[in-house]
C-alpha cells in the first residue's frame, strides 16, 4: 500500500500538535515556577505591601498550572489544536523578550535611581521600541503619568515610593522613600 500525500499531511499535523502540546507544557511550567518564585519573594515584603504581589503570584501559579494541565491532557489525548497556533521561534519571541528585558532593566533602575526617574526612562525606552514618534508626545505622556502617580500615591495616599540608593544616600537620614 502506497503512502499518499493525505497520510503525510496527517502525520505532519499530528507531529505539529504534539510539538505544540510540549511547548505549552513548558510554558505552563515556567509560568507556574515564576509564580512560586514570586510567592517566596513576596513573603519577605513587610506589612500589608506583600498582599498584592502574593495575590498575583497565586494567580500565576493557578494559570500556569491550568495551561500545563490542559496541554498535558491534549498531548495524552491527541486533541486538535487551534489552526492558528504556532511553534515558538526566535522571530515571534523577539518582541515579548525585548519587553521582558526592558522590564527587568526597569526593576533594577528603580532600585538604583528610584521610581520616578526609572519610570520616565522605561516609558521613553518603550516608546522608542514601539515606534512612537514626537518629543511632545513623550513629554506629555510621561509627565502626565508621573504627575498622576505622584498626586495619587505620594500626595493623597501617603504611600512611599522608592527613591533609589543613589538619591537616598544624599538625603538626611538616608531613607529610601520619597
């Protein structure tokens, strides 16, 4: 019996679906692991400030586990995937990876230069990456956003935001909050 092109197409589709399932198992595992890491890190945050990151980490664990279990079930049962699903490649991971790296740089910058300067730098870097043009747009968007955050959190709610090690060293008393 000769192998037809339909048989080859079916085998190709089955192989793609298995690869997509394995990929989703890996992604679900990574999401859940990040959730566990954030849970552990959030336990070291003093007072009520830990509730928000802790809640987000529990959500990450739940969603990662959901993706993992769904993918494992699809892999075991041989269920069909969405026809639009794609395997991860360097090309379609580049944009999320760039944003992730910008976000990591932002978190590090908050520690050293504080929330407001780091936020301004992050927003400008992201706008440049996203292709936003016009200095006036940058100034307005960054200025309005940071003014709103300052007014709401620092002025109205008296929530301290990180000043950064660079500026805290020059302040009287050496506190790391605005």
